[in-house]
């Protein structure tokens, strides 16, 4: 991810989103011209159920300062139940990451539907602002050394 | 793959205004594997597509990235262009630099940097795309239509007349919807029932239309061409096959004062009733909330009167399954509730208009029943409180519509027209009466529409005041309407006998639940979302599910009917093929590494992951493995995430592709 020319810290945020709700919510933010910080890179997946949580670690490995996982609201999944699997897996994985020493304030989970362009704008703006206050995620390399990955 | 073409679209100024497209194209030439990069004003246009085709052929490109709008918009278009040049359509990726970049960022440097990143990710992905072939599946040539108002009826008849079976599901005891209750229709003033009831009869008698009334869609499984719909046939307590519709039962029913839903409470019905005389099917239903036999176990007169033995008090809801190929949703609208009490927290009501408090303040659909020849007064205009003929009637438009303070920002589109119609219908029946209209703007776009409004003003002398009404109070049997005429710059007070509120249109109750069942989108107001507002106006983002009528947005009868025929046309296109092509972006299992733990079998929402045996040529069992049924897999990828041996992968979103995208950001 290219650094901002001014040298000011610009958080890098990677968003793993599902194709049917949050991706379309982001599209709606676009068609409604709802501005949000340009720090996010969206990775489109069919469903949050597809998200292998190693992708979160991979995100930090490439220098992300925060990560968002977002999909359809519970009950609204395009594939009936993928987001429930994602949620269940996340509950387990979260404890693991926590134990490993990951900063849980840098991992965000949201439900954003195709109708919620405004919510997408707000969630992204909040994440970027919060991450900006926290500064770069330098501690990640320390975790790497400890668990020697 | 190493001969990637990158094509950056300006989208006129939509992208080029905030993203330096030239810089994006130049930067992408540096990405590994990129052979060629170009930019053009409108990539989706024919010259744009031909540029892509020519470059694929000239440079023997083995993958392309189009940096343009959302893949939901034009991925199909560019896949088509690639295919035309002999490139497998699944070797195309989109970098969304419009909706996700140029439209949401102002800073050109930041937006350009982001666009470059998005292209880099797409290039990293497309290098790992596989050439895929569409999967062919058979099509069940039967359509399910949900809602039997004028839109559903039109779509059902179009499809059935073309020779295909239709399953039409209506929640009320009769087809006809809102239109069956209207008096006369603008701008021709033809009687609503005269044009609709013959179509209703056609639906009831059509050999290829299977009609379910008092029924709702319980669930829908499967996918385009091969849906399985479960329909809840609610207990009607009358066997409509035995019933002859003679009317002995409802004439004898002692429960006479039940407010009629069809008349919006302006008239009464019995506990066993047909909603209106022209109902299709012309068979009664029992209202279990009102029936003494069902509530208290007494009475039972209707069963005694029924010579056909059609009454069945023990009737139960039934769940019925129907195989379906395509679905049309035509669930229509309801009126915004004017009173202070609202169904959701986002909406608020108009306490100041006294609706629900003063009997002579009614809404537009109630007025329709009041002027309808088939209405509770037989078309004689009598005010609800004392039955007197009203001499001054005030019509207020935009009640709810275009009022952010009440939670509805949209225009309901039809109110200007039907308010003008109401003033004319009123004047034609009460010659010495005066109609007054308070309006915000008159929106009468449409064939012969503005002429119609002028007629109401010039020939029938309706008085129009441009302004809002602030309060309605009741004094000595009169409704005191206080408003403003902003053109004259004066306050206006009218002593009215009747007030009619043109309340906003909202999607029908439960349409959001239905949308969730069908997995189709709806907007913040609850109206169902089309796939593209201009190019795919009746399609949804779920293949094989279409929408028409007022469930999509407020619209009038001609538009609803046109849209219904459009949706039917789309279904017929689908049914004209023997087989359908399905997206091949589905899961696959590497059987040599599969450890047969069957985590995928347990998690697959479609039962597409199956247990299978691998055998040698002699038929001896080598190992067990999981296997994907290509006909059932929808491509969600849940199996990929749960597979502990990394044997499951998803075409189009493989681990390699996704990880490469993320790694490209390093």
C-alpha cells in the first residue's frame, strides 16, 4: 500500500466483505456520493462464511493497521447461513488471537446490508479515525517474533 | 499467466474527475505480468469494448482487468467482450474505481493512489484465475408469482398465455389487490372494476394458472431454474372445491359488524365473508378472530346452512411444495398510517390532522370506497360521521410523502393525479359542492396527465392552494382546516365537512420478510431493489427473481402493468431455453488431500458437499472423500473456510487468488 506523500500517518485498513450485502452497501455509498477516508482496500468475497481467519493475520502481515470483516446481517445471508458460520468461527478465533497478543481494537466485525450505504460510510470513517489515534500497528512484528511465524 | 491487459475507464468524468486515469494506466504497466495498459472515456461503449477485443487479439492477452464501475454493474458486459475475442470470460476481473473510489473520495492524489492499489489487487487476482466453463442445468418451466394485484395478474396471464404453468400466491381471500377497490382511474376515468374484474376471472379460470388464495410463501430453496417453493395455505375453514359460492352462509352469519378490510373500515362484513362480490375465487373464508364457532365453540349456523357441506371448522394450515423455475414478486403497497402511532421507530405520524380521532378525516383509499359504485354507500358520497352529503371537501396531498420529519423523503408519485381525480369524482356527484386542494407541487408527468389536472381545476373548479395545512380541529360538526396559500401569501381557513388525506405509499407489510426469504435486496424505505435502475429494472441481484409493481417503488397502474409484462418477458426468455447456464464459480475438493472429515458436508447450506468413495479399477475402495455436487453448489465458500486439510477451494475466489490480492498490498 503506498504511503501518503505528506508523510503524515495514514492508517491502512483492509476490509473483507461479502459480495451481496456489504459490497453492495459500499456500492450504495458510492452512488449516494457518501464520502469516507480513502484508506480502505476492499477485498470482495462471496460470503463472510468464505473468510478463512488466517486472512486477518495475512492482512497484518502486509502492513494493515486495522481490519474489517463485514457481511450480511444475521438472518439475511444470501447463502442462508454463511454469516452464522463466520460469527461462530470468529468467536473461537478471537480468543486465539487475543491469547497470541493481537490488539483486538484493530479487528472490527460489522453487519452492513446492501441498503446501508450510510452505515458503511460511518463504520469506515470511525475505524480510520480510531486507528489514526492508535498509530501504526508496530506491535505486530513483536508477536511474529514471539510465535516465530 | 503473464500477459495481462489493464483497461482504465474514465466513465466520462465520473472517474476521471477524481482519479488520474492516465497515471493509473501507467502505474499498472509496472505490475508483474501486465503486458498492456490503456485508458478510454467509456470502456463499456462499443468503441471501448472493441478496444478491449482488439488488444486481446493483438497482444494475445491471457487475462484482463477493467478498472471501472462495480462488478455488479458491468462484469457481465466485459466478460462478454472477452468471450467475443476468444478469451475465457472468467479471465476477467474488475477493479471498482468508481463506486468504491472516485465517487467517495475528493482528494485526487489519495483517490489515484487507491485506484492504483485496487488495480494492483485485481491484476494479482486475475493472474491466478482459471478458465471456467459455464455449468448447464435443466430449467423447471413454471413461474411463481407472489401477489395477485394488477401487476401479479398481468404477469401471470402473460406467462400462462405463452404456454407455461404459473403458481399465483395471494395472501388475501381474493385476487385483485388494491386496484379492485378503486372507483375510477385517472386519466381516462374508466371504472377500475370494469377493467380489472375480467382479468381476475381469466386468472381464476386459466388452465395453466394454479391459484392459491389465503396463502403465503413460507420459504424458497434452490436456485434459478430449479427453485423449490414452500407455500403456506392458511386455514380458510371453507373447502373451496365443494363450495358453490351461493351465499347462504354469509347471509346467515350473526356476526354482522366486522369492519371490512376491503372497504378500509368504511363498511362491514360478516365473520364468514367474501371480501367483495366480484371476488375470485368467489368463495368465502372464515375470519377466525371473529367467528363465534371458532372462538367460543357456539353458533355453527354457516355449517348448518351450507348444502354443499363445504364448511370445515377443523381446517388447519398446510404446507405445500411447488417446483419453480423463476419467481416474480408483485407484493404491492400499503398506505402510510397517518395517525401518531407508527409501525417503526423511523416513522412518525400526523397527530395534528386528527386522523383516527375525527370520523370525517379519511385517507385516499377510504375515499375511493366512498365514491365507488360497489362501495358501502353504493357510490353516494356521505360523510362517515352523520351520513350527510359534504359540501366542502378538503384534499391534502403529500401527507407523509416528501416529509423528512416524518421519515419518508420520497415522492409517492400518484397522489397528485388521484387527488385531481377525487375532486372531479366529488364534483360529478355533488354539483353544488366545492373541492379544495392543498398541495406542495403538482407532479403530473405522464400521457394526458397534466391535461387531466387542468380539467379538474378549469372545468370542475377545484380550488388549489399551494401550501401546507398546519392543523385540523372540529367545531360544531365542521372540520376547521387551517393552512396557508403561499402563492397569495395569506393564511387560509376552511370549514370543511370532509377531509381526505393523500397519504404516502409504503411497501406492503411483510415485504421485507419476504425479501429476506428470497435473499433479494430492499432499500432504506423497504422497497425492493432492482439490479440496475436503467438496464435491469425488473431483475434483482438474485438470478431468476424479478420484481414488478409498487413493491419496487410508488407507481401507478399503467406503469405497474408495463413492468409486470416486462418481468413476464424476462421469465419467458429464461423458459425459451432447454438448459440454463450456471455460474461455474463454485467449490471444488482436492480428493487426493481430502481427509474425509466431512466438516464441509456438515456446514454446506445447500447439501452440495457429499460423501463419496474413491475406488480403483477393480472396484476396491481406495479412500473416502468429500465431493461437490455441481448442480447444488451456490459458491458461498463456507466449505473452504472450514476445511482443515485445505482441500476445498472456490473457483473465482480461491485461496491463491485472495491471498495474492492481499499480498499485493505489501
